[in-house]
C-alpha cells in the first residue's frame, strides 16, 4: 500500500483582531468551510491515520474540526516545527512518523505548505494559479514508502480540494 501525505492549510482566520499572529482565531467563514471539507472527506472516505498540527490557534482549531468530524478516535499530535520553521523542519516531522502511518494529515501554514508541495511535486506538475493553497485547501500526495526518504520530486499529486468550492 502506498503512503499519502495530506497538506491542509488552516481555515480563514481573523486578521482584524489585535492579537499576535500565533493567537489568531478562525473566522466564522473559516469554520464553515472546514466543516464542509470534513463532510466531503467523510463522503469520499478520506480518513487519516495520523494528524499532526501546528500549535498556532488557527491551525490547531482547524485540526480539531477535522478530527472531530473525520477521525474522532484518532489522537491529534501538535508539533511546533510546523509553525514558521521551514520545509526542512517539516521533513523532520514526517521522518518521525511511525512506520504504520499510511495517511498522514499535516495542518499548517503558508508559505511552508506551498514550499513543501512544490519541493515534493515540482512546480511544473501543479496548477498555474495565483494562490496555490488558499485557506481550507486540502492537497493529497502519493509518497515514497519510507517517510525518511523525502527528496525533491519524491511525490506525485493526487488532488487539490478547495473547501470554498464545496461550500458554495
């Protein structure tokens, strides 16, 4: 069985609040889009066996919405390396995934998620768009069998799902 990595950018957050970037909460629209995405994931039987989230409030809230709707019995892992630490740190997180993890969901932020996507798949294999990963977007990648062997071009794109299109 091949492995899959799912990248989920956090839901739309409230930039108007006078709080630190780390503490920004989700907006009502962000929560709504994520609930639509979660329902779609259940209908499509897209169920992770490992969820890892950035500790930032908007990412953690995103992960908890998906977990409660899609994989309630699954524990949620929080890793600070998914918050503003670059793609090499994200690769470290993935390399530590248990061997039995076949479908890993990473919940995080741009620009890191876009950078890891481009690194793993290659820009020529991705849609030509102004914003590759707007909020509440889920990317599915087919990955190598070993989470510790994650070189440039190691993955292939399965799909990109934009939650805003599901909630219209």
